[in-house]
């Protein structure tokens, strides 16, 4: 590996590259990853989890751009341009490889370019919508079709993203809800901001997205990927560990609508620079300023929305959807010493995942949360950027479940 000598006083960011096939179900081992730009030429290999080691790269505000190239036997070559490295943040560039069904002598190259960050661009002009005037859907129309009776507002497993104006023909992507939120948050806010500012921003994004889904704002899809209509989404967006951790922790929470008669989440809008001429919207740079002054995320939300809607409240979704069915999480945190059918289910899922992610040790499916289960959970948490406490809370349970169902679909 050839590392450029970094100036001791120069600010840096970190980069990890995650290479896989399918929806993260099959890590690609031994792929060659080359990182170039700003006098860097770094060559890495992916490990048994399809991930490179984390490297430090020069970066200044708002970010430096790098190029990442990936090659692996049996797959197309891939080049990513404009990967964004933010100072004092850990970037994770996810790269999904395409199997090469032709001969090894012909290996197509796929080219991707990360779009410029939203906060470095002019503000988009969006239609003016009064959140208080949006009606709830008719009682006989459910926001997401399920086979069982509705149990209230549910977090969908997937959403359909339309990458064009609402009435135009355009590409559509079926995206896991948390993946959508993560990439939106990474393209709409800066990962090195104060965690309380990020939480306030991400809660607006969750609430806005769930409102569009719940009220059925569009026909045939859930949201657009254009800032002129919704939130900025790009399926190859560079993501960041700091934002992933927050999204995974609060993705099922949203801003409660101020009208107690309405079930819909608040259509919480935001813009880069807050002005008195545009009230009732969170100002992103101002939210960072408030967080640095000691404001908590709920205080930040009330700073912008209280005068318009009264005191803001955060609530939680009634459940999540897996495989088209409402699925409740375990009623308790699972940790060493607990036992029961919910523990066994976690063990079954981890064993299935370990067939692809061999770093995760196999465990006995006995329904007893023993030391071996703790080790397996910690290893899973390490691979998927979750704080490693060995416990299965809502965050860890959901992420294990997502990958497990992806594997079932993949097989």
C-alpha cells in the first residue's frame, strides 16, 4: 500500500469501502479497491466481510472529493467519482457489484458520480404546502397494503422512489426505508455536525417521508428523488457512520401532527438558511449553531416550529413491516441471561447470516442468550456499524431482521 504522508496539522476524514453483491447479502472477499485524489494512491483488499480497512484521507470543509475503483474476479469493474470525505467523519462508500456473465476477457466498466452535496448548492424552489391543510387518507384506504388488519402507522420495509417529476416517466428504485433515510440524510446534512443537530434534521426527514407515504401524495410511488418536490436522494450517495448510527436509532420516530384529530406525521420541511421570511421550516445551519449552544434536538425543533404549530412532540410508529406483514419487535431487550423463543429467533437469523458473513461465529439455537450469542451479536454490530454492546435492542433486532429477509429473498 502506498500512503501519502499526511501533514500533521492537516484535517482528515476517514473512508471505508463496503463491496457486496445483492442487497448486502453477499460480501465480496478479496476485491481490489484503489483510492485516488489529493496526492493519494491507496490500494486495499476487502476482508471476509467485504470491507476494506478504514483509511485517513486529507479533507477540508465542506469536503474533499476522491475517486474509488473496484475490481473483483467475476464482476464488472466499477469506478466511483466524487466520493465525499468530510473532516472528522467516517465515510462508508457502499459498492454493489454486478456479476460478469460474459467471458473474463470482456469486463464492462460501470461509472458512477456522487452528486454535489445539497448544502453546497442553491436552495431548490418547491411548491408551497400548508402541512395543516393536508387531509388524512380515507379510513378504508391503507397507506401500505398488509394482509392483517392495520395496527396504526407502520414503518414500511421498502419505499418506491421516483427519480423525476411526479408526472414524468422516470427511473424508479425500490429502496429499504432505512437505506433511503440514510442516503437522504448524508446528502442533505453534514456528518460532522453536532449529534443533536443531526437528530433534529433526521427527524424532519423521517416525518416528511412518512407523511408523503401515509397521505398517499403520489400514485404508483411514494416519493420523488428531486429537491424541487421532496428530499434529495441518490442511490450511490456516500454515507457516513455518524449518520448511520443516528438513523438506525430513531428511524421509527417522527414528529406528531399538531392536530390531535390527524394520524399523519407532520410534513416537517427544512431549508439550509433560516430567515424570518420563511417561518415554519427548520434552518439547517441554524440548527447546528443551536446544538453548539447546548440545545437538544427537541429544543431545536421547537425553536423553529413552536410559533407555527405549538409545542412539538415526538412519537413512535406502531410497528414495522417485514415481508408485507406487521411485525412487532421483541417486547424486551435481549441480552446475556435472557431466554425464550425471541432469543432463538435471533440465533436462527444470525446463523443464516453467518453463512455469508463468516466472521460471525455459529451458535447453538437453544433459546438461551449465552456468551456465544453475545459474541455473535457483537460481531454483527461491528460489521454493520452498530455500537458493540452485545445486546439486541430495537436497532440491532431491526438490522439483523433486514439482512435475514434479504438473504431469504436472495437465495
